C-alpha cells in the first residue's frame, strides 16, 4: 500500500481517514483520475452541480505534490506579465492575470466556506539572489501597479530584507501581501471532505490501469471498474504511461523539503521576523516558511530522476546552510520529496483528448492556486461553459524534445546549465 510520505505535513494532518479501494463495477457521470488539487477541486465543483462523481486515487488523497509542496500560493502565472504580453499580446495576458487572481481568491474562499484549518497566512517575499534580479522585481512591481492596478507588492532593500528574513544572502526583495502560504496537505484533505459532503465518492489504493476511448468510457483498476460519461485526467507529475498523448508535454521533476526541530518563539523570529513565506530568484529555487509549531520548513535542491536521494535531510542541508549559516548544527526532524510537473514554457497545459476527456497538468510550481482553479474550469467546461477553460487550453504547450523517453537527458543538460548560472 502507498502511504503518505513521512513529512511534517503528514504528521500534522487534520485527518488520517482512509477511503476504500474500488472492488466493484460502478457507474458515474464523471470519473476523475487522481486526488490531488486538480482532481479534488474538479470533484467538488462537479458534485455541487449535481453530477455523480467518482474519484480514483492510486495512493491516498493528497499523496503527491498536493500534499508535499512548499505551501506557497502566488497570484498570477509562472511567467511575469511583461513576458506574457510579448508571448500572447496584452489582451490574452490580462485574461491570464485575471485567472491567476481568481485562482488565489478561489482557494481562500473555499478555505473560509468549508472552515478548513490549514494555517493560511498572507505574505510571500521573493528574495533577489543578484542585483539584476532586484531590478527585475522592481520592473515587475511597477508593471503590475501601473498596468494592472495591483498595489499589494512592497519593495525592500538589502537591509530591510536581511532584517525581515535573518539572512545576509539577498540583495532585496518584493513582499506580496496578496499571496499566501498554508499547510498544503490539510488544504487537500479539507477540499476532499467538502467534495464528499457534496456527493462525490473517493476510492484510494485504486490505480487506474487504462480506459477505453469511447463514450461512455470504461475506466479499469486492478479490482474494479467505473463506467462514466466523462473522464478527468488529474495526474500531473504522476501520469506515468496512462496517457501517452499528453505525457511528453509535461516533465516530472523532484523537489525536497526538510523540517527543523522546533525553534521556539525567539529562535523563530530571528529567522523570520514576520509570519511570511520566502522564495528566492535562483533557477533552482530555495523556499521556506515557519510551521505552526515554529519549525523552519525549508525547500532546496531538486533532481530529475525517478529516484529520490537516499538521505533527503543530508541532501537539503547544504542549501539551508547557505541561506542560514547560523543553523549549521540544527536538527532536522523530517525530510521528504515530491514530484511536480513542468512544461517547456512554464505555463499549465489544459485540454481535451476527446469531447468527453479533459485534462490539466504542468503547473510548474504554481499548483496550489492554479490546480484548484483548473478543477473549477474543467467543471465549467464539462457543464457547457468553456470560455475560460479555452483561454488556458489555447496556450501552446510544445512537447519536450525527444518525446517521453528522451526528454530527461535534454532537460538535465539544460538544468545543469542554469544551476551553474546560480553559482555565478
């Protein structure tokens, strides 16, 4: 059986309630494959519309990146607005910006409506690793303020940044009070419970082995099957070989996080003077925030193989110590990894494989907000209102060079190049 990673998130989950494995033949209006944010959100929005929804999850609800990520939720898309304007024009860039704002508002509204206890706090700082990065952050702040009427970003100089985050490593930063951080697993579990309350049914330990390409579709697991009018592919970094037609457009990569021993109030405030989250501008991003019990949750390093490092705590520690040398001897109580999916253009990949098969994947590190929005947009499109889903689906998402099997060597070469730039 596949259990949750041994993470601080799993240790502090609001619930460990198990759902049964599928062991029968069932019928549904919609079969959702995957119980991360995309699948859970789609199930919730569809069930609220009155659809009979069955969700099949290979492991546990929130077992993948949705329950293991850094918990940072940013407004907008993965690309800055000036790049989106150059790529798609101002009108489409504005549509993407508005969808990005909606994504964050949607998550916050669901947390409030369903009273999900997931340590939601406002305030994310992007810390500039180089002077040129601070100039980029300044231009982005000005662009958003002047062209998009977004006034929530405060620029900090080097001294202000050091005072706020307890590290001398950065040249300044941009503090966004319209972005948030939270406990990602408890968010996913809370949304799943809301979906169940609306009528959706969840089955765990029920890996899908295949589905037929007709309507209705027959979705098969080892011990059961679901006959459904519609299928939603919500697998992201865990798609595997289930659907070769989209597998080559998103690439799974692994990120890693540690949780320190509790720091106490004084120790915690020496690291972060305020309850904000931080990520930096390095290509291989460092990201961190304090937990509710005042541990430092720090993400650093990634790899591009099917395997995690044997000792994740030892793997992440050098990244932590570069930012906080004063924590060189700190005890690390937890270390875990998760697999996300990136696209070549770092924008999500939405689409239909048939009139009755919808998918969304490749959130490229923006999944807390955008995957939840994807579930809502899929529900809207399935119900007949597809305009906003089509905005996302119209974004070109080229396949990685080499296809499914040769994309890794090309990616590794590219990643090593950018990792080298991080050191310059």
